[in-house]
């Protein structure tokens, strides 16, 4: 099966099986999503969603957060991964929003990456979810799932994966494709033990085909 046909089949599968796919992070504004995505780095969304209600009650806007004491922020987010770095980044992000962007979350990927704690993945999430721009954020789930299925090949970095996916996914589907791959990686194509027996893509998945071929050789 050629690359173009593989993408078409994968897209058709997700369109039928997951017509609605969106972030599992809880938020009510661009500021809240930005905070949540920064917190979600190497931390599960469920954990972040237990932290953010208290966080947003204490710091409902970037103005409040920009004046926060690091010890107070740390105390709220201490149960997530890397709380020290995230405390510094969150306060720095808020201060930069106020000083450089007039308290408005940028809609440009490059501008977003000038905020502390914001890398390309986070920037793509914001422009896609908040501003409805065609962008595909690549996290560990997307990177893993794309490689296993065969949508990406020898992509050593998230950016390399992003470029390979964007080349074949129609622009109007980039945003939802990000969620398709994340959710598939979170609940089906999990890292240590993928649930291939429950996956509707196993018949075209490079990983599944390889595993079966190796099992037959060993039999």
C-alpha cells in the first residue's frame, strides 16, 4: 500500500470511528488552555484537570498570575511533573503576556514560542484549538502512533514527524487529526502494550504486521 493510500485509509477510519475528537483538558479561555497545556508536559491530562480548578480560582487571569509568588504556585501544582520548572515558566509566561502582548494570547506559532514554557507542540495546540488555524501538534502519543502505523518514517524528532504528517493530511483535517492520533495513542496504541486486538487499524498497521510476521517466524 502506498503512502497516500495509507493516509486515506487511516483518515477514513478515524472519520467513521471518531467523528468528534477534542482536547481532554478543561479550559474556558485561551489563557486557561495555555496554562493547562504547559502543565500537561509529561503529565497526564487527568492530573492537570485536578490541579487547574484551584489554580484558576487563585489565578483567574494572566495579571493575577504575573504577580504570584513562586512558592504559592508551586504549592498548587506540586503534584504534577517538574513543578519547579513549571512554576517558573507559568509566572514568566504571564509576565510576558502582560509586558509584550497586551495580555492577549498570541495567535501566531512563532510569537507563542517566545513565551516561557511554550514549545512548538504547545504553540500548535493553542493556534489549532483556540484560533481554529490548521496546525498539527506532535506530542509523544502522536510521534509514537504515526511511526507505528507507518504514517511517518525514520522521524527522529517531533518536528520531523509533523512535517511528514502535514504533507499528506488535508489542511482542513490537521486540527482533528492531532486529536485522533493523541486519543488513539492514549487509549489503544499505548506505549508499552498496544491493544492491537481492539484496533481497527491493525490490518494496515506496519507495527502489527511486523509483530505478526516475527511471531510466525518464531512459531
